[in-house]
C-alpha cells in the first residue's frame, strides 16, 4: 500500500513539473544579435518559412520600406535556422522586427503590418543610430 502511495506521489510530482514547463510563457523578443544575422546597423528583419504565402507577400513591402528609410533588410528562413526561432521565442510567421543598430527592438509584428507602420519604425531605427 505504501509503495502505491509513493508511486502515485511521484507520478503527480512529475505531472505537475511537466505542466509547469508546458505553461511557461514564451521568451520575450527584446533584443536581436544583428551580427549573428549578418546585418550591420539598423534593419528590418523578417522571420518566415518557405511555404508561408503571407511571408512571400510581405517581402516587396518590407524591402521598399527598408530602401526608403535607408536601413538594412534581412530575411531569416526558420526552416534553415530553427535555432533562431527557439532562441527568440518565435512561434508565428511572419514575424517582422525593426531593430536599431544596437539590436534594440523598435517594432514587432506577427502579422502583415498596416501601411506605414514598418516605415515609421524603420525611420526611428535609422534616427536612433
């Protein structure tokens, strides 16, 4: 009888630990390591996957916003770099980030941004450096 109680207690302890790990909030994306991504200075970074239609649709708008604000543009394919998705807590594609030259996040979207949102953040990123 005592052995069954100990086994039940052990099972409940493992179950609660697993639940706590599962319910842990995702990491907050607050800073990017731009050098690791191959970017110098302020940039618009798009995290996406190859089979994502909204990701492909966003590319012309993001490159135009980057050119207009005179900042860099980097496309990160999470199929090729799943380690970055885990490190930055990216769970949705497209995730679009505007970062200052120091890596500080000035804007983040997990959808296609409205007209002008990325351009405004890119202008702030350029002004911040």
